[in-house]
C-alpha cells in the first residue's frame, strides 16, 4: 500500500495497540476498518515501442538545465517581450 491510505491505517493499528497496552484490554475482534480492498492483480507490463522519429533528436547526452529562468524557453520569452 502506498499513498494516502498508509497514514490513517498506521494510526488505526497504533491506536489499537496503545488501547491494549494502556487498558490491558483484549485485542479487538473486528477487522481493521481502514484497510483498502484488494483490487486484483495488476495488468501485465506494456511492451516498449520504438521511439517516434520527432523525439529521436533527444536521444543521447545533453548539458544540464542552466536553472530557473535561464532555459531555452525562458530566453525565447524574454527576447519576444518588448523592453519596458
């Protein structure tokens, strides 16, 4: 289990155990309420397909991004805006 289900389920498990320790109570017979239902087996993995020709130019090593506001898109926007 991952995501939002984990913290609340963990809290439920801990609360039940704390209840037993503090009140010397018997464990609850009821099942955990916050356990998500089983959803069956995941689908089989998809087969990789060949790279579309228009993306082949991105294959290989490239320089790291220069930083926020310094990439090619930001520079194009800066050049296309009139100076104030």
